[in-house]
C-alpha cells in the first residue's frame, strides 16, 4: 500500500492482483444494480478500475502503512467503480452540462491533479457533503436537483454548499505554487 501511495504503478497492479477476487465480487454487485442488459461485465469493470488507479499515480504519500489500508483501498475502488458506471451510463452529448469551478482555470495538468485531490480531501475533512457535491457537479456533470436526490437533501442546501465550495476552492487553488 505504501508503494502505491508513493506513485508506484506496479504496486497498483499488484493490489489489483491481490484483491482481484474481492474486486470482482464488488463489481458484480455494483453491476446487479445497473439496468438490464448492461454492456459491461465484472471483469471489464475491474479492468477499468485498474486503468483509473494507474491514472491516480499516488494517494496521500506517507512513510507508514496504516492498519485500515485494506478497507481504504476497497472503499476507493468502490467509489471509482461507481463513477465508472455513472460515466458509462451517461452518454457524452451536447446535453451534458460542463460545470466550471471558475472561469480563469483552463485545465489541470498531471501536477495539478495532486493539488486537486488534496483540496478535495480538505473539503471532505470540513464536511464530506462538500466534497460529494463538488465531485458530482464537476466530474459527473449532475444538476443540483440530481445531487440533492442522491444526497437526500434539499436543492437549496446543495446550492448553498456548492457556492461555498466554489469560493473556498478558488481561494485555496494555487496551481503555480510549489
């Protein structure tokens, strides 16, 4: 786990190998909740998970193994699988809504991804709902009504948290620092 957090992609492949039976069961469970005749199979979902883990490259680097690494890895894998299924189910069309956090940020390069993850983690530490709202609106293109339904809260709550998160992220985002 420590090697994967440090960015070792070979370690990511090893994690998939070690957890493959459990990940395949998790994928099958997630696919059971999808529409009838879904085009993906559990093996394909685990393969897509691996590709996403390789893109992540590093997770919260530190020098020690944590006792709950296994649970954290499986939880992360479950979240990624859910996002993969959502992305697959939503065809990219002109109807898909792109939600910029702010106008002056054109793109995020690989170096900025670590900062984005760090900022999302800080939002999560403040209030997990903040991170969830940002991820659903920015990465999944969901509307406030869809986010409210998923989080079982009112659209006005989503709106207030979204406005706060955008302001906070704009203040904290320093892509040229470091």
